[in-house]
C-alpha cells in the first residue's frame, strides 16, 4: 500500500479519535455543570418552582443563611420582603428572620401570626399568617396570607354584636320590669293603664331598633342595588315627607319642600326613600316645637343634592365628625325619649355609597344642622336627533317630561 494512503488513513483515524475525545470531554463538563447547578443553594428544582407558581399564598424561598432566593410579588406587597437600591432582597421583619433561622437549624414547621408595618403606611399594620418549614436539606420555605381585612371585619362584627346586645338590653329590661310592676298593681286600673302605655313605648322602641338593624344588614349586603332603575327625586321627597307626616305633626314641626323639580337618578327608589326619610326623621327629632324642617333639591355639576335643614341647637364639632358611626347619638337623653337607635345616619351613609354618592353634614351652635345627600344625576337617555330632523314626539329631557301630581 502506498505510503501516502497510509498517512491519510492515520490522519483520519487521529481526527476521529480527537473528535470523540472532545465530545466526551464536553459532555462530561455539561453533566458536571448541571450537577453543580442542581446542588447550588441559589437554584430551585424544577418541580418546586412549578408548585410555587400555582400557590395562592405569598411565598419566599431562603437558603440556609437566611438569604432570599426567590419571592413572589405578593411577598413584596405584604411587606414581608423588601429591597432598596442595589441591595439583595431581605426579610423585612426581625421576627421572620428569627423564625427562618430557627427552622433552618432545627427543621420542622412553625406557624405564627404577626403584625407587620407596611411600607408607605406608617400608621397601618398588616396582620400576616405565616407558616415556615424546611425545604430540602439546605432551604427554607415561607408561606404567608394577609388576614388584615378578615381581622378588621371580625373586630367590627364583635363591636356590632356588643352594641346591639347593649341596645336591646335596655328596652327588654324595661318591658320586663314594667310587666312585673303591672302584676303587682293589678288591682289599680290607673297604674295598669300607665304601665301599659310605657310598655307600648318601649315595645315600639324595640321594634324600631330591630327594623333598623335589619335595614342596615340589607344595605350592607352583597347585592346593594337589586332593583336599580331610573328614580324620580320628586317622588322620593314626597314619600319621605309622607312617612314622617304624623311624627312632624305630633312634634309641632312644619316640613317644607322646595328647589329644582324633575331631577332623576339611577338606583333603588325604596333605599333612597329610606335614606331621605332617616334624615327628615333625625331633623324632626332634634328640633324644638314650632320650628321648621326644610328639604331642598338642586343640581350641582352633575350631582343631585338633597339637603335637609333643621332649626335645632346644632351639633358640636367633635360630635359632627362621628355622627355617621353606628350607634353614635349626639344626645342620648333625647334619643331615649324619641326612640332613636343611632343607626339611621349609618344607613344613610351606606345607601349614599351604594349609589356612587355621599352624605355630608354641616352644623353650627344655635343655627341648626344641614345634612346633604349627593347623588349622580341620571343623564338624558333619549335618541339624539340631527339638526333639521323632525324632533321625537316624546321629550327625552327628564325636566320636560310631564309626571302625575306635578
């Protein structure tokens, strides 16, 4: 065989052996790199990362030294993890750091409920339910749920139950005492009649309180406006006045109405009537005999304003800031006399909010008080006509639409 052929075959054989050796070396390096990445404390196994992505709780993964390897956006939102500038993200709470270190040393799980200061909200602490456990041999997993809203709702519920219990106890106790006294005075017709009248008064007060509790529960329900429709404000005013007519006559209070007519809003007629009726009833309750309560309606920059003004003694500044709180009453003695529960204005506030509006209060000592219910005005809903075209046979402007009784 010629020498040139032998040299060519030797060269090809050496080339094949070199390529095979190079491939084996690269493959070995790749395996070593994959093994090193898998063993690296900064890398999560693929299966763990997939599980974390479907968690509804906020999560933080830490290494054995307590450094944050991965954190969900919720963890930053809850204030559990913070990072400023070029710094690495860190646990924001010393309590969390201590818990993570404890789990990292001893393993197992820890469950805690902590109050954390939110960033940017210095006066608002978040209530966080935290569960920390070992993740493998060198990692720590922290899961957290924000319970702030649930805790506040529970506190509000407890306060509400306590207030309701206290308010119900007064008329129930009075009725029980009057019944016992009436039994002892069974042979005295005048005493029986007197005690029976007082029992009726306390029964009406109890019934009124229960009705307002039911009303407050209804306006706080999930379906705020189940029967929303165009509402004529004139009809709301007329109905509210009618509901309080006997109360006003008995208190020697004149109720007068005025302002812009023909205005409409979109919402629940029954709820708006309840809100305005509560304002009128309050105005009558806190007015002196032979005075006047005025109801005025006007349009103001796309809003309908219903103002109820009385000529009472007024409300102090510190009390004015609390009048919309549940069970708060400016004059408890007068409230006992009139059967007030302290829920009327809270109901008004909820109804105004449900309709996209608000209720405000103004008062000055010796000049009475004015409560104003502001609601978005309902715009025109008729067809738009082109200039020169024949106008529609029926007017689309609510102010031009004739209504019964006006």
